[in-house]
C-alpha cells in the first residue's frame, strides 16, 4: 500500500495544496485548500450542470420562440478559455 498512497498523494497534489496558518492561540494549523484553477473549474462545472439540467429546459419550455441552445463542445471550450 505504500506505493499506492504515494501515487494518490502525488495526484492529489495537482488539485490541492497544504496551507499552514498560525491560530490566535499560537498553534500552527494545517489545512488543505483547492488550487485556484480547481476553484475555477468547479464554478464552470457548476454552471454547466445548472444550465444543462435546469435553466435550458425551463427556458426552452416557457419561451420556445427564443430557441435557447443546448451546451455543446464550443460552449465548453469557450468557458474553459476564460479560465
């Protein structure tokens, strides 16, 4: 299990970082925080899920004359370029 845990820690290091802060009582506190790019990908993924499953079907149902587009690869790649 030693090698698998090292591989898992290495892979997790891509997405998170360990931050050490000093608490008001003087103790050091280590926390694991997501990296900035992971936060951005989380927001984009959340938007894509909400649009695909909630907003687009509801808007298309109530306003069919506007033809709200479904998300395709060009939308996703455009959002990821903004990251």
